[in-house]
């Protein structure tokens, strides 16, 4: 919620309301691309950690380094 608050400039009353405001702001072009990438990256990392234990073998699977 803190990342959403930082992006919106105020704390939304509910997550859904905040996401609706974010969607409207994206449609209007209110946000810098770098700020959106940072928000969605951090959101993805958080969600990945939440489902990590349910992911089984996929939780520790990684791509080999690019050489």
C-alpha cells in the first residue's frame, strides 16, 4: 500500500480504490514511466514472495546467466 500511496501522492481508503485511481492516472498520462516500472516491479516481487511456498520446485528455479 505504501508504494501505491507514494505513486498516487495520498493514501487510498482501500486498495481497490487506489488501483482504480492508478488506472485512471495511467490513462491520463499522469505518471512517469520509470515510476510505473518501479511500482509494478515491486508489486510483482511482493506477490511472488507471497506464493513462493505454494510454487514447489519453481520457487527456486532460475534462468542461467546471460553470457
